[in-house]
C-alpha cells in the first residue's frame, strides 16, 4: 500500500512538473511577444518623434527623453495658449468698456446738439 501511495504521489508530482513546464513555456512566449511589441512601439514612437533616428538603434532612455521633451513642449504650448486666451479676454473687456464710453460720449454729444 505504501508503494502504491508513493507511485500515486510521484505521478501527481510528475503532472505538476509537466504543468509547471507548460506554464513556463507560455510565460516565455508571452515575454518574447511583449518584448517584440515594446521594440515595435519604441520604433513607432521614435518615427513620430524623430523620423531621422527611426532606423537607428535607439535606446529606451532616448525614447523616454524624446517623449519627455515633447510633453514639456506641449505643456509650454498649453500655458502659452492660456496666457493668450487671458490676454484676448482682457482686451475684449477693455474694448467693450471703450465702446460703452464712446456710446455714452456720442449720446452726450447728441444731447448737447
């Protein structure tokens, strides 16, 4: 009976090892696929960010720096746009004030005549 239990335990262990091996192969395949996708993504990012550097061996750090640079430029553009919107709004308000003053002045002139 002990021999049968030992055989059964060995059989279960063998099945577990086979399953672990299958999972390891799947994980390795998935990791390889993820690496290929990352390389493809990196290449596409560099093509968009810097077409001249797209075909060359570009490091992840270079990609990160380029994306950071573009992000910073975008942020500055948004800030500049906000400032210009505020300036435009201010000028429109002043223009309305001046128009109201001109209308008041014209009304006063008409009343004097």
